[in-house]
C-alpha cells in the first residue's frame, strides 16, 4: 500500500490531544471561518492526487489502521473498543440509522466509507473517538434544546425546526476539539503537514434581529420568517459564513415567462452584496456601459438611475454600491425596480413591499461589521 503511515503516536508526550488556548494560526486557519468542512478541504486538496498520501484500503487494512489509532490516540471519554470497518462502493448510501455525521453509525459502533481516500475514514474515526467526549454531550444538548427534546440519533426531519437545530449541532460538533483530533490523525496517519487548525475560536454571535423574526418554516439552514406582516426568506447557512435575506412573492411584476423574482441582500465572508433576481430570465449589459445593465429603482417614489453589474449567468443584477443601496432600502416601505436589455428593450418592472427592511438590513450589516 502506497499510503504513508507516520510513526509518531498522537497520544505520546502530553497524554493525549489537547486544544491550545490560542486561536488557530496554521496554513488552513483562515478556512475555519468559511465552514465546518472547509479546513479539511484546504488540508487535503494539495495531496488528494498523490499516491503517497492516498490509497484504496482493503477491509483488513482499514480495520488495522482503526485499531492502531485506537491504541495510540488518547482523548477524554474514548470508547473502550474501536469501531469496525465496513467498506462500501463509492456512491452507496449510508447505512440505515446512521448519525447525521456521514456514515458513522453510533448505535452499531461501526464506520462505513465510500471513498478510496483515507480522508473520509480518518474524519469518521475522529468522530468515533469523540463519541463519548464531554464536548460531544454538550453538542447533543444544543440539539435537544433547539429540537424540543427530539433524540439526535433519529436525525432531523426536513420540515420542522429540528432541521435548523441540526445546523447548530453540526457547528458545535465540528468545533475546536474535533478539528484538533482530526488534524492530528491526518498528520500522524496520512503523512500530510499539519493544517494548523488546532485552537479555540470564538462562538458565532447570534443575529441581533433573530428574536424579532420568529421562524414560520425551517428547512436545513434556510429560515422563512415574518416581519411586520411581510414574508422574508432568511438564510443562515452553517456550512458557510453567509447571512442573507430575500423577499418572496413581490407585490407585482411584469416579467414575462419568469419564475418569482427576488430582492436579496447578503453578507458572505465579510463582503456585502445586494442584487435583484429576474426569476430565471437572462439579461445582458450594454456595451456603452461597460457591460453593465441600466436600471432604475424608486424607493418610496424617489427614483435613482444606475448601471448595475451583470451576474455570471445574466439572471441577476448586482448593485455597484451595496452599502449605499442598503442604507436607502432600510428607510423605505416600497421598492419599484425596472431594468432594460442591451438593445434598450424593457426587461420589466418589479414592485417589492419593503416593510421591515430596516430590521433585516441592520442584521445583515451587523454580520458584515458595518454600523
């Protein structure tokens, strides 16, 4: 087998894996804030195609590696017996009853992985090592409180608040301690340089406007909530540092052969943006405007003519100055938005009820550190 297995043991010296008090400061530390899995992608991408760091395990080889890790790695609450390995073909669904953390079946105490890369196996072994760790129990309590007592191993249904609770659980369970354990496994048992993600990170603050916008419907990380009688689609995605909102079902529009258009303002990784989606219609910019699209928006009857940026697929137009647009939007109660094609023909007009915009704009601006 070509895979490099380093000789050092994770549990040697200090008695086990510990989380430093300092924040992560290594080569993939910047990826921690981008999502719970982003640091792993950063850690493995340069080595994914290398025969020295990847290989297809047999059942015996995978089982032997798991047993070796169990002997050498010490973490608080480590189960007495290691999980077993069950190799399955790529693309095969996880076993019935598996925990939401991939193919690790807590009840059966077994691991199934569908890739040939040790990356997947080592990820699930890290979860197995931490199955009974005190932090893991704290994360389960986060789930139980948000899900109204629903057992976590039943998995979140797709049509109630437990689904959003799962996102909180995922963020918690992939926190400081999991990253430290997983990074040590990748380093010591796959021979790749440390990703440098071991260390404490501050908890993400709650959205300041969340209590004023109770959820009406939840699916995954997407929350539909009501603000002063107007429906907003609020997205808080646990996989990315992304907070956004959009109107659903504008008051009216004149777009032909289009789906429902939306108005979106978002903060992603500290970057503010605002755009109007044309319901799937493709719109192209005018050459004399540098490829931008001429638009006119009226906030409470006060018109502004601008050239907005065309999206990659031409189905949205982005504000060239989202901060100024957001500030004006926050003080309004109605937006009338009109756009024209490259040949001067009218794309259409969309009317949005902007009631409650001040509250949602403030939430997004706060996420971007804009006061």
